[in-house]
């Protein structure tokens, strides 16, 4: 009953995805890469270099490791 009520409550959003299949997956992936970069750059003082590294994420063809 509880699951059925939950699905009924979100029915509009669930069915709307089939009309407009938009996902936030790429944005979440970019946010995760920025968080990893922040952890790797802990202690650095050059904020401008950090900003350049964030902008370079979109051009990178590799995944961060760390």
C-alpha cells in the first residue's frame, strides 16, 4: 500500500520523464569531479589555478583518480 501511494504521488514526474528524458547525471558527475579536485588540492594557496583546473574538467578526456 505504501509503495503504491508513493508511486501515485510521483506519477506526474515519473511519466513526464518519458516525454522529456532529461537527466542531471552529467551535472552530478561534474560536481563529483570538482569535489575530488578540491580534496586533491587541499593546502594549495593559488585560487586562480584551482579555477583553471575546474574549467579544464570539461576539456579533459580522462577521469580523475585519487
